[in-house]
């Protein structure tokens, strides 16, 4: 595949799912990085910090093209609009560039991510909030970090086993999170976020949920919580955290779904904190 002057690799259809996922995020991440080096401008989506670039579109197009070659019976769902119905009961969920604001402004804290999930038998407007996930792969190109794991393979970082999330209480570890400033003006989200935030020893807010979740899986970050995550922001990291021996949960507060990951103790405590606030009618 050629995108402008950048040529990406055609992948071998005989690769197993884990090998394919690893190759896809590596190639997508390197393609995006090369395009950034050539100069990019961002387009605003929903806010100043929610942007998209030509690299997002090109990386997603590359992944979709390779999946249609290598897994023609599987479905595809992408952040930037990719949507293919499959017949296998499985769907690949693509986040070509997670942390696009960081990516566009020269930060290294962004990644390409992909997950393979089981279809839940409903249409796109009725998707399960937290579907069963087969595997996840996350690649941070500028640091050359690739997290991989799933139902049939323990989590690894660059092929080496990782220690797994912290077993400690939230009060003794850092919590990674994200909330857009506008949501802090709404008590339905501000109150549960505040309750969870003050339960942690410290907070980290870096702007890429998948990069965060990879680091929760390997123990660099203690735990993680965020509301209203689309599948491409949640499923790659969920698969890896669980494959590393961690826990994940989704809890609803005031009509909002909050996504939580970490060790069993942290997930239990964060879930309790989020649901401890008054409920609005």
C-alpha cells in the first residue's frame, strides 16, 4: 500500500491473530510517524483537543486494507469511520492514532492500537458496552514499545512477560485518568470523577488511554479510570490488562459508563468510589 510517498508492508495472511495484530499496529504507527515527519495539520472534530490528521486516516485505511486481505470473513470497526460487517462472529477494532493531540504537538505519548472482539449479535446502535475481547495490541512508535496479550496469551511488552498491575490499594498508588474540562462543569460526571480521583495517592493525565492501559498492565501506572470510552479506546488495553492478571470493570453512574482497570483491589475500590456519589434523576 502506498500513501503519498510512504509505502507500507503487505502482511502475510498465514500469520496467527497475535502476530497479525502486532504487525498491524507496528506498521500503522510507523506510517503515522513518517507522515508526521513530513508535516501535518490537524482538523477539529468535537473540540480543540479532539483532532484528526491525515495520518489517522491513512493508518486506519492501511489496517483495514490488510485485514480485508488477511481476514476477509472478520468485521472491522475503526475510530475514523471504517466499518465492515463480517460473517465470522469476530470484529477487529482499530484506533490508528490514540492521543492525536499529543501526536500532532510533538509528544511521544501516542500509539496505534487494535483489538479483536467477539460480536455480540446486536446491531451497531445496540452494541454491548463492554464486549468480550479476544486480544489487544498497543504500539508506541517513538519509544518502540509493543504491548500484546489476550485470552490465549499472557501479556508481554516487546515479547517479554510483564509483571502485571499493582495489587495495592488505590490509596497507595497513582491513578491514570482523563476528563475533558467541559465535563468538570457537569456534576453528573464531575462528582464521580472527583470521588475516584481523591481516593488515589496521586494522579496522572497524559492523553492516551491505550498508552495508559499498557502501563497499568506492566505496573508502571497503578490503575486507570475514565468515562464514556468508545471500544477503540477501551478494548485493546482491556485485553492486555486482563492478560497480565489484572481486572477491569464498567460501572454506571448518573447514566454514564465509567471504565476501570488495574489490580483487583484498585478496581474494586475505584468502582466503589465512583458509585458513592448522589444519583441524579
